[in-house]
């Protein structure tokens, strides 16, 4: 049975992880390779590296980071943040990364989704959508950019349907209302997108407890959950979270040594 | 005598570096190559692939590497198809029209949909993306590909990304099955030809073990040069 995916998200800046967890025995909590390996050992199903500088100068460092992770970590990983061209896709995938996440560049130039999926396959194109409830668009959820600060006038459900049509393989859906609250995911929004598109939805934003994750995966209809602060502040480990979800009867991959 | 290397056939599709890096992590040298001579001389051969069946087989044919690929598979040297590389081993694929495959394993490649799987497929998100379990067949256990994983039960989980699945004509070639909508063939073994639908290079310790097993498969003894040289 296909299992639900638990995906830690690591914010990176200039090739280093910021807001990383201080794993016991880890000498350098900013080293993306060490952190990736630690999450892998805990049973993470995939990893996401998000470049929060998104400056052009930091590009080279991001590619270098992806290449180093791919040398030592053998679970799928996604790289995102400031990706703007098919050539960015090519360079990231050439490092050994599996997927590329695009956000504002896709809004500016939706054809990037089509071009990238035609060239590299839908499976590597993740479109990140950051909606906020404003009531100013048809569904009430409006796509935002710049970490929720800038309105776009684009309706989140219409955009989700469009990115699927253009060839997106997955949608990374972050509620800008729930993000950082630790009060739980925006379940109605997650459900609405998951029911609308036939591609997997990764729920993000608002997780404070393992019970929130279970809700996103059941009531929200999500195929996967993205975890950041719930892990970064060391409150829960991936293994504890998986244990909880498993006891709730959710199909979960238990980390095992071959 | 063949060089002790693994040739990963580079016919212009897919992320080949991660397969190479995974072999390297297990201490095996693999080269990514489109050179027919290098493929012919390698000890074992990997056929990777992503994307659509039709595009992949067309690209393989256009690259001029189809015959060396078939020769390698028929040579008795260990041969491994990964993901769409496994699908290409089959006789025919239906993705975006009907396409003739390499016909090394009799059978067809079908979509996870209602037409092929009935009402159970309704409302199920396709592609299958994520970790799912392998159930080994007797053929799979005997193949050696899964050595060390036989007792893993639900622990033998591997990473899949695919919308189409292989349907062999004979269950004799099935090496493992996986449940998605219905049980399907997720690995094949026919003589020294192996195919895996999942990505062993992205399947953690289980996947690395499978690649290591492949890299340690016995290789036929080299043919004495006197036989090859006409008298």
C-alpha cells in the first residue's frame, strides 16, 4: 500500500541550513549534508531544501549544496527558491536532485511549468502555492507571493487546476494563514485542492502536533506533509511523528535497515 | 576481457548521476556512457529511463544504442532496467499510442486507470508517488537481486514514481509485486535480465542493497580470445 510521506523542509541561505535542528552528536547543524543524513536516518521519506535568499549570486551555492546532498543521501529530495528558468531546472536535476519547486516565477511565467515538465517530466515539477484567505477571489483563497506579503489577485483553486493542466506533478500547498501558528493545517483549503486535482498535494503550514499531521493526511486529503518548525524546535522527531501516525492506522513507512 | 565496470546507458533521458552515485556509495565503479564500445566491454549494464515509454524508446532508437542494448541483455551479463528502463524491456507500451519495446520480457505496459484496473482505480491519484512495499516471488528470491531483504516483510519499502505498470504475459518472470489499486508486477527477473519499477538509487538502505546485489551478480567467464579470432 502506498504510504503517506513525511517530508522535513530545510531552509537554506548561501548553501547553509538556517533554522536547523540540533541533532545530538551533530557537529555542524548548518551543514545540509549532515542534517539530510540525520533526517534520513530518522525515517524521513523525502527532503525539501528551500533557498530563502533566492538571490542570483547564491545560485551557485545552491547547486553545490544539491550535489553534495546527492553524494550521500539516497532518498528523494526537492530543491526550490528563486528557480526561474528551464536552465535552472536542468542544473539542479543534473546534481542528482529529484524535483524542483517553483513558486513566483511560475505565476509570472506559467509556461515555465509546461516547458520544464515537457523537457524533464512532470514527476520533477513541484509547484508551490501560498494562498491566504482574503475573500477577494472566487474561492476566497488568494495566491500570495513573497512569504504571504504580496497579493496576486489569482484564485488558489483556479491556479491549482491550471498548474496541473500545465504539467505540474505535485502541489506544495502552504496556508499563509496557518503558517507559523502551530494551530493546525487549513484543512478545508487542503481538502478543496486535493479533491480538485488528480496529482498529489503536499500540505504545509500550521503543524504543531502529530495529530495535526494526521488530520491533514485524512480530513485534508493530502498525500504528504511538509514539516518545518515542528521539527526545527526539537519538539518532535520524524520517528516519533511516524510512530504516532502509524498508531492512528495511517499507512506509514517505518524506517528499517535493509 | 571486460573491464570490471557497470555501464549506465546514457541515451539522453533521465537523471543518471544519482544511479552512479548510489553505486559509488556501495563501492562500485559505474560509468555513464553513450559509447557502444564501452557498453559492450562493461561487465554489467544498467538501462535507466524516465518520462513516457514512447519518447524513451524513440530516444533509445534514435541514439543508435538499441542494438548494443539488446546484445548486452542477451550476452548473459547482468542487465538491469530501472523505472521506464524496466518498462522498455517489455514487448509493448501503450503510453501515448502503441509502441514496440525491446521485447526481452513478453508482456505489456499499461496505465493505472479504470480501463485496465476497473472501478478500483476511480479517484486514485496517479502517478503513484512515494514509498511502497515489495512482496518477493519465488523467482525474485532465487534471482539474488533481493538477497538480504527476504525477511524484511513490510520493511522492504522502496520509492516509486510512475503512472504505467508492467503486465508480464507469464507470472514466471515476476520477481516482486506491489499493491497500488491492485497487486502489480514491480520487479522482473528473467535469466540475467532484471527490471525494477522503483528507484533503487532513491530507496535508502533497501535500494542500495539491491544495487549492491546487482553489482555482485556472477558474470559469465570471458570467452577465450582464440574462439573470437578466426583461424
